[in-house]
C-alpha cells in the first residue's frame, strides 16, 4: 500500500528538515515534496495534479517571510479542488485560527505537538476529518459560547493591521473599504473589547491572545 503523500510547506529549511526526519519515522507517510512559501506550494500542488500524482495532504506553515502566506495559499489550493490542508504553526491567536479555518483548512496544529499527534492529524486530514490542537479547539469553543463578544474575521483582520501600526487610510486601502467603514469596525471592536481607543484595543487583544504579539 502506498503511503500518504504529503507536501511540506515552511519557509525555514531547518524546520522542514526536522519535520521530514520526524514524520519519516512513521510507516504509511511520505514527504513527497517541499515548498518554501505559499506561491511555491500552489504551483507544486498544480504540478503534481497534472502529473497524476496528487498529494493527499498539504502540511502548511501559516506565517511565511514574504509573498503568499499560508492562509491565502490554503484558500487558493482548496478553491482549485486541491488536497486537504493541515496548518502547522507556532501561532494560536484568534486572528490566525479564524483566517485558516475561513480559508478552508481542515485542521490546525501547533509545532510543539508530539510527533504522534502530528502524524495522527495528517492521517485525519487525509480523510477529510477535522484535526485541532487542544488549545485551538478550546479557543474556537470559547468563541461559540460567547458570540456576542467575539470579533468577526473582518474585525480581527483590521485589528491585526492596527497592531502593525497602520493608520485608518492605509487600512482602508489594504482591505478595499472606505475610511468610514474602518471607523465603524473600530467602534464595534472597542465595544466588544471594553476599551475606548486604538492603543487600548491592541493591548487588550494581545493580552487575550486575539491577535499576534
């Protein structure tokens, strides 16, 4: 029986080498190819599909140095009918988790998970089953329990840009919305976080791990 063919996507060669060595110890699992960024991953998925040797799973890092990030690569791969994508990252903020889920990722694991947990997640993803790190599942469940105070994906995206130091006009251009819409989103964000200004919103969001530090 042929093992599961996995595409490993990470911008750090050392991390890719470590994951290849770790996952290579498991029977029935083959790291068939690697990619250093999202654009390369999209191209490799298409190439293998054309060759008639599609991947069973894409193991995708989320934040990569430049170009297409993991969430956008996931969105494009899934939109093209590509294989299931399992996110493997160090980030567990609400913004990152929701971006990946919204993009179509079937699972979300953290890099500090035990090798057996990652292998099991890969196997589950290949079957189209959800695979979530316990911390990630807990955060998603918390959002379901308190929907009235949960930031929407758009609000999370805007808040992360705010934390990155962008002004309203730049945020509006980045998100293709008006400055008035940015201000409306900010009002809702302030209400949900119980704050009254931009700095306090960013600080509170980081404290709650809603956005990346």
